[in-house]
C-alpha cells in the first residue's frame, strides 16, 4: 500500500471528523485497483483561497476548484518507493458541491481523493473515451468503499 502523508493546511477541515480515515481508505482502494504498491503521496487539505492561487499559477484559471493533482516528475518518480505526487483538496468548494449534490461530505471527499489519485497514476478525462474509462474506474473503487455512484445524477439527466 502507498505511504500517504495528510497535511492539514486549513482549520476548516477540523469540523469534519473522519476525513483522514476516509482519505486513507480511498487511496488504499484506488491503489489496490491499480496494483500500486510501493509509492508515496501527499494529500493537502486546504481552503479555497489557497487552491485558487495554485489553480491560477499552474492552470491559468483564477478561481477555486475542488481538487488538483500534481504528479511527481524526475528521478524520485521512478525510484522505489515511487513518489507519485500531491493531491490538494479545498474545503469550501468540496463542501458546497457535496451540499448541492446531496452527497455526504466524506463520500465526496473520497471521490475527490480517488479522482486525484487516478490523475497521479496518469489517467485523464480530457478525451471522451478516456473520461469514460476513468469514470468507470472511479465508480468501481468508490463502490468498494460503500460510496454511491458520483455520476448517477448527471447520467440520469442525460438519459431523460
């Protein structure tokens, strides 16, 4: 299983007990699904203002987002244990999304962690067929955690 360092950079996260346990479970399931064993990654729990700056500086989008992934590059990414990179999750955006989508906050955060982990492992959703494959993988991993399909509501709208 990967070594996971969780870094809490915002006190807002203290209002949600169980986040760190859920994050560990989510990453362990994602790693098992991809047969990722000896690896290291960090999950940074931050707020909208911090993730907005990262999003602006790294993606050119000057607004907060829910999750960003920063895959490791260079020698450490190729050594054992491999340094996969960092996942950064913003509290306020994640909480707003969970509330507006009627999802449990911990389930939404698990989804964001799995999504971020898949990006660290090279998965992408920029092309439709890759997006479909990535979403199916997310669904399978989250089901193993007892998390409802995060795309069910969207799919129901497009089917109707």
